[in-house]
C-alpha cells in the first residue's frame, strides 16, 4: 500500500503514520498513544507530567506496543527470571546431581528398582523446572546473556504480564516438543526454550516496527546452525520455544485494539492447549 505524502509518524511508534499532534508538546501521536483531553489529544508523557485531563488514573497510563503498561524498570521480569535461574544453578552446585535428577526433563525412565520416573509418571512439573535448570557454567552464562540482551528488547515492548506469559509458554512449548520427539530416557535442561522464544519475539517486533530484518535473521540462522551442528543440544526445545515465541508475539502485536485482550490471551490459551495435547498424547504412548 502506498503511503500518503506529508503524513507524520508517531514519535513513540515510528511505523505508525498519523495526522494528529499532542495539544501540549505538538509531537505527532498515533491512535495507540493519544489520550483525550479537554481540548484535542495529548501524548502519554504530557499526561504523566500532569495534564489535568480529568480521566481516571488508568486512562492516563502510557501503553506499550502490545497494550501493556509502560513500567519504569523495563527489565524487572527478566531480572526475576535470571534470579530464579541463578538460585537453581547455585543449588545444583551445592546439592549435586540429585537435584538435576529430580528437576530435569525426562520423558520416562526406569530406576534399577523398576520404578518409573519422569513426565509419563505424572511428574509434569519437570516441563517447567527444567527450563530454569543448568548444570554447566558455559550453558548457564550463554542462556543468561541471551535472556538479558533479548529480554531487554522484548519486555519493554510487551509489558510485564504479556512478557511473563511469553516466557513461560516458550519454555513450556520447548519442553513439550522435547518430550514428544526426544528419546524418553534423555535428560534435558536449560533456559534455551525461553531464550529462543524471545528470539522469535524479536523477529516479530522487528517486522512490526519495519526495522532492518537482516541482523535478526542472521542471528537466528547462526543460532540454528549451532543447534543442529553441536552434539548434546536439545534442538527440540529450541524449535518449540522459537515457534511459540513467534506465534504468541504475533498475536499480541497484531490483535485488534477493540478485542485486544481476548485475542492476546486467547492465543496464549491456544498455545497452552496445544502443549497440553502434546503432553497427554506422549504420556499415553509411553505408559
């Protein structure tokens, strides 16, 4: 579609064309950013600075690209996730392999006593605990670096609640696909599913903002090359997290404003149901 000559672009969302300016600072604002005032519309910054619009406090809250609230700390959830990973990593170093055996993802394995352990035996918590568990220092550092760098890009764009849902669903989807396709007695652990979900979200964000896609595509290509060429890597968790990240973020960024919450959380629920179906089907096959 051809763009109309002379139209301005929103100063908060450069991809959005607009003919509206803030009544106070006169910066161009799109429909996502404009807040009704007694005369015309105002931008979130002017409203936060005390515009006196007369609206309820919630109406004056600036919103992220996905409709979440803009937070002062754009990495709070990322920091919490990293803290959980760090706490479990330290616990593994102190307790040893016993904790890994109890929390890592494993489909179903028989102990020497003949007892079955794993997700197939009802230990569904492993699908999430494994996504925060690390045993080796390089693995831990690589995932934490990815979580910090890419999470710092994605979290401010989605907002805390949506970002949390994205991370949990990416980790769960990575575990579900690993449970489905990997050998049932293969251990799997690490936050790679979450990190690859954030990579998928980054791709969708770059496309939504009409940014240069080449850096994101190159980054994904390099990571997939490592995934499929290095031994001992759970490619299933990487692909599962990546696909979930793309699907969830696409729904969050392209949901119609009038039905935003319904579409966004409905998409999250759909991904969760798919994961649940995968787990139930695999468990039925293993028992």
